C-alpha cells in the first residue's frame, strides 16, 4: 500500500519511477533494482522514502530546470533524517544496519545529481562503510542474493566513480573496504552482469588501485619517493589486468 503523501510527494515519486530510476539503470538486467528493490524498502521505511523523494527532486531540478529551492529544502531534510537514522542505529534503537546503509548509498547518488565538488560522497561512504560491511558479511542479516549483489555493486560503483572525479592530491585514497572488496571480487568472478556497471565490475575494482598510484605519482612529498620498484610492479599488474579484460557476449537489453 502506498503510504500517505502530499501532492508534491506523489509528483516526486512518479518522477522517480518514470525518470530518475530509469536514468540510473543501464538496461542490462531484466529488472530495475532502483524500482524493484528500493521502492518496496521506501514503503517499509519513511526515511528511505524521503531520501528517494529528495533524489527525485534534485534530479528534476537539474534535468527540467525545476525550482531548486524546494529541492534544497528536501535535501536538507534528508541530511537531518540521515543523521537521525545513524544516531538511532548507534544508540541501539534500530537493530538492522540496512536502512542506514541503503540511505547512505541513496544520498551518494543525490550528491551526484547535485554535483559533488567537495567530496561529500566520500564522507557518506566512510561513515557508513562499517555498516555496509556488517550488513553484507554478517550472516545473521540473511540478505537475499539479489539485494546483496545490488548493494555491493551500488557501493563499488559509487566509490569508484567518485574517485575519477576528484584530484588525487587533495584526498587520501578512499579505498573500498577490504571485506566488501573481497565480496565484490567474488561477484565479479562469477560473471556478474549488473544494472549499474553491466559486465565491467572487474574494471571498477581496479580504480582504487589506480587512484592510489596516481596519488603517489602526483604528491611531491610522498614516502617513499615515487617511483619505487613496487610502483613499477603495480603499474605493470594494472596494465596487464586491464588489457586482459574481455567482456562477455552482450546481454539481452530490456526496455
């Protein structure tokens, strides 16, 4: 059942379903998890619903030159709700990390729509990394395989794409958490084709290492001085892995 919402909220939800969710989906899987996974979660938790509506408002404000004042108010409310959700989990009022973890990922895409020039996405990922690890790795939460795969892909995609957009000399390497990287590598080794990255999850997992190599090469006072023998080895390994990548046959595209 659709929760009680004001007219503008209905408009934003409709825009999310018809435009925003489609813009994030690459069409390489039969179902769109931004609809099939996130919308049911939003109906189960108003916190997730508000984040989705804020994401829709930010997207509409940019894509259709809609009023940015209302979108900014939605964004500020989302930040407040996000902080409250973190506090509820830390204080033990919420037992599952699912809501905060998914909220962080949604906020990351909202920051992308707004234009993240201050590295806010890194802050979201760093703050909720332990929760994502707990959610994905701890068997007590028993995530469905499709939801677990979506969360892993969402996290790796968001972190990797954000690294491309920033100057490596201004940020310490926002490396993907080792436990999540391991789980994502297992997913990639299985031949996973995802709704965000398609078949190139193995390449996404190389980006943090490329980022760190670039940071070392561009930082004047790096220790030990660049380049070292290890740097040459790292470069050679990265180059060989990239050149060896062969995508599988194109999947059937769904409209």
